[in-house]
C-alpha cells in the first residue's frame, strides 16, 4: 500500500496543496519587521496540519529514552501522545472513507477496515507511522539550515539558485506555490540544493543496517550488521569526512551513500521526504532572511547535541531572528 501511495507518480497528484498550505501558516511572519523564534519550530511547524506539530514534537523528544529504556519524566509526552491518539481515533472512527481523507489517510483507513483491525490497535499503528514518517525529516531540515547558516558563501549560492529557478521556471512565487510538484524539484534547476541535502543527510543520519545474509561470504540466513555512518564518514571515500557541495557536484558519485536505504530495502517515504525538504528550503530561503542570535560571536555553533539519539542527532534550541525578504 505504501509503495503505491508514496510512489513518485502518486505524489504528483497528491501534493499540490502542501506548498500553499505551508506558506499560509507563515504569512503572519511576512507582516512583521522582525521576529525571534526557535529555528526548529519555525522551519518545521508549517509542514504539519494545524494542532499536531507540537504534540508530535513533544513525543519525538522522548523517543530515544523510550527506545533505550532509560528513566525519564513522561508526563508531558504522555499527555501529548494521548491528545494525538484521541485525534487519530476520532478520525479512524468516522464512517466515511473517501478521497477527501487524502491519499494516505484514505489508504490507511481502508486497509484497517478491510482487515478488521480493532480501533485501538489501528490508532497505535497510525500514530507510530506518522511519527516515524516525520522524525528524520525534522532533523535533516534543521541540520541543513544550521550548516547553511554557518557557511555564508554556501547560503548565498543556494539562495541565488533558488531565486533564479523560481523566476525562470515558474515566473513568480505565487505561481510556484500553486503549481510546484516533485517532478519540477527533481529537475536540473536545483543541482546545488540537491547536493546540500544529500550532504546533510550523509553527515548527520545515524543508523545501522540489518540484512539477512544472501549471496555473500557469510553463512546464508545469518544477520549482517552494517555501520552506515562509518562508510559515510570514511576518508577513503570522502576527503576529511566532508564533501564539497558549493559547485553543485553531487557528493555520492559512486561512493557509499545509504541514507535512504539500499537495494530492496529503500525508505518507503523517500520521495515525499525529499519533496518536503526541498520545499522547506525554497520557501524559507526565498521569502525570509534568517540570522542566528549572537551570529557574530558564533556562540550558537556548533549546537550541543543530546546524549541519546536515534536517526538524526537532536540539538539544543537555536534561536534566530527572522525578517521577510522582498524579492521581485
């Protein structure tokens, strides 16, 4: 079901409203002279339906402790989980199943009912799915902006590419919002932005690969453990563990790159994830000037990370000043 609903072809018909809805949530900032906000909230909240972001974010913060089974104060995240579960339970309990539910909502609701999944179990599945679908995207978008804010030349180059592409490919920003689809963002107009995203993912995504042994020099049927991060930071492949994205050269170039899985085990949400990450970069860099508080002292860089992490390192809060850009 996910292969069908999250395929490149299916997304072409299901995502046109995401850009406009995200920008509508940002309009209050376009009317302010300046605003001081948390970077992670500013760049991620507009991508989520109203009333769900902060609860998902609160739940996400405690996930490493939950997975590692270490003590933590659960009350705040437990209340967030209950609120989310109540919303999803009410949604799944509605009688109608129609295309108005959206491509994923329609498919999940239909799948649960056809297989007689109890409401409580279906709610848990939906909550787990929606959290896991967004948690790494949260982190990649944040780190992409952090790296760009720390490298002024790269930030200017990416912004120039975005401004130029919006003008030449769409004519203006309003037309971009109304018509942008994944296919347009996969074209040749954004080589530098694509490179920045791939490099960010290579450097920050932390996970290991488990595979069932087949056609390899281990007994068939045994599990294989692969350290993807070690390959991504191996200086044999990547000089000094870093890539060069300033000229738009893709960092992978035949080198190891496993950020979205490999072989038959590719990430189901890879197309929607890349679309949302590029969309965030396009909207925020084109419409806003974002400056870290205390930028001159560099006291914000590098941001401290938490002791325990899952897919992407979590950081302390980085505050930024946001001002609207006026681009012709």
